[in-house]
C-alpha cells in the first residue's frame, strides 16, 4: 500500500476563493496559489520576491476538456507576474490574457537557484506535454540545463512533490496517466487483482471492448472496438469522444468502426461506456465481469459489502 502523506493548507484570508498556501511535511517547497483577481495581494507576499517556478492556468476557448497552461520561472516571480498581467506586452515574457489562476512554487529555505528553476521549468514543460492533460502556451521548452548529479537528484524529488500537491489543489495538468499495457495487466496479478476484467459488447453494431479498474480510474484496453461516430445527443461525453478521435486514441478501422490504439483511462465506467458506445450510457450496468457476467454495479456493491463485513469483524 502506498504510504500516506500530509499536506498543510492555509487560507490566507480565511475564504476558499482567496489566496492559499500549501506545504508537504519534510519538503522544502512552498506553494502559493490563488485567482488572478487577487494578484495585487499575491505579488505583495514575500514568497513572490524569491526564485521560483510558476504556472498560469486558464480555460481553452477551443477545448473545454483541457486548460491552457503557461509554465515559467524567475528569480523574482513578482516582477514576472506583473509583466504577464500587462496585455500590451507581447512575447514569451509579456502579457497573457487567458489565465485566471496562478500558482507559484518557491523554497522555504531559499536554496533554489536560477539554474535550479530553469531545470525545473524544462522538466515540467516536458512532463506536462507528455501527460497531455493541458495545452501548453509556452513557445519552446527551456534549453538543456547541466546540473551536477546531486542537484538533479534533488530536483527530481522536487518535481515529484510538485506533482503530488498540485492535483490536490485543483491543478490537474501534471497528474500522471498510468498506461499499463494489456500484456502487463494480464501478467501482473498484483495489478489485475484490483479488479476483474470487464467487457462491453453490442454485437449488432460490432462493438466489443474490455476494461479494468486501476487506481480509481477505469481503463478501456488497447484493441477495444468502439462505434465509428457519436450518435447521442449533444453534450455529455460527445466532446470527449471527439477529442479522442482527434488525438488518435480512437482510429478508424477497415470495417468502419473505431479502435483504441492504446489503453486509455476514464474517470468513470459510464464515461468509458459512452465513448465506446458513441452515446450516453450507464457504465455501471453495461460493463460486465468477463468471467461471471456480473455487472460493474453488482461487483462494486459486493466488494463494498465484503469490506464492511471485515470492518465489523475487526471492531
């Protein structure tokens, strides 16, 4: 079992919509975040005068499923944020109109150097691009920064903590996507034991998919066959279906259907079932355990009941 962690949150003005700070025990990093409407207060805080890495986050008008994100660094974050707030200043360091939230990360012991944050910026831009949960507005990644081996190890730990704390604060673009291959799922009993394999079939339309629940996400496995187009009503998971087609996750097959070319994680069984079916679907009823035909809903209820029984026996 993964070891738990404590994150300390502090609401600066006592409201959930204002500035807040976050820290992880035994990590020298310090997070300060808030809405752009609070920028005048944020830039007055001492953290903003330090060397650090920062994220500007806002909606993408062309894609409601993913935010726009700019990742930057500075040895005086306050000055850089003021520049980004000026619409008349163009270019990589100038005004950015899209952002609505800001998050900056500095060090409590102030041991982050300019070389460190340049390295962090480069690593985080690369990882955000690889994960694909956002659209980066950075022109290019930073040039390669040659740090000593010990510093690179320290920065790897720093990145790990950043990727742990940001999703908790609502900045989801660095949350990793697990990509277990179908072969790994079948060969690794410790992973496969988290759930049985589920199937969803609509024979008359040639739809046949296999899925599995892992770490709170429902994976549709590589090779699954989905409907060739969205036939449901507008809204719902239509945008997600279209996005997966655009991203090349769902590709056309010779018989006119679509096939998953990678294992893909969905937030729920219903989201997975909707994309496979090309319309709104109750995934809790449509996904069925391959070995028994039991619905996902029934399997989950059985699992919860068994856990409750164990709790009562040990009480």
